[in-house]
C-alpha cells in the first residue's frame, strides 16, 4: 500500500511540476500587470491596478513638467548671469570714462576759462548721473537674478519634499553620471 501511495504521489508531483514549469516558460516576462495577472488572475488586474498605474503615470507627467519648469528657470538664471557680466563691463567702461573726464578736466583747468568750470560741472554731473543709473540697473538685475535663483532652489526643495524617493534616485543618477565623466578625465 505504501508503495502505491508513493508511486501515485510521485506521478502527481511530476505532472504538477512539469505543468508549472511549462506554464512558467510559455508566458513572456512582462511588466507588473503581467505579473499580477499570472499570479493572481485576470480579475485582480481590474480597477485597483489600473488606478495605481494611472496615478504613477500622472505623477511621472507632473514630475516631467516640474523638471521643464526648473530647466526654464535655470535658463533664466543663466541669462541673468550674462546680464550681470554685461553690467560689470559697463561699470568698467564708466570707470574708464571717469578717468578720461578727470584727464579732460585737468586739461581744461589749465585753460583757465570760466566756461570751462561750467562744462566741468556738467560733465561730472552727467558722469555721476550715468553711474547712478548703471548702479540702479545693476541692483535691479542682481535682485532679479537672486529672486530667480531662490525660486529655482525653492522649486527643487518642494520637488524633493513631495517626491523624496524619486528625487533621491535622480540625484544618485546625476551624481553617478558626473562621477563617470570626471573619472574619464
């Protein structure tokens, strides 16, 4: 009797495991939906799984939009930096103009004319006015660039707070790529 039950058990297990092996190798390996359908049946793939995947898709789209916004803000910051460089060059030109005006006033002083004194005052006034306008423009540009940079930093912080795991993965990937690029040099 024991022998018959062992033989029956062996036949049953061989047929069960061979069928399971065949089933496992017949179906292609797919995404999470295929996994759920294979292991839990097609009725489990209904609304819960679909709504979960739809939520994932919406989050991915939102993150892509935020990444585009951050990229646009970074471009604005770069434009602001270029503007600041131009303003620095303008300031150097103004300083050069002041030097030229000093030289001119020294030459005019030697002429000793009363009209020259008025021209000198007007020149100094014009130079001072030009310098004040340039400083105001520089301050405005600096404040604008600083505000844009702060917005970009705040958006990055908000992104990290809303999606810490995804952000950590992106940061890890970026660090990995930068590390690979630095290692090659």
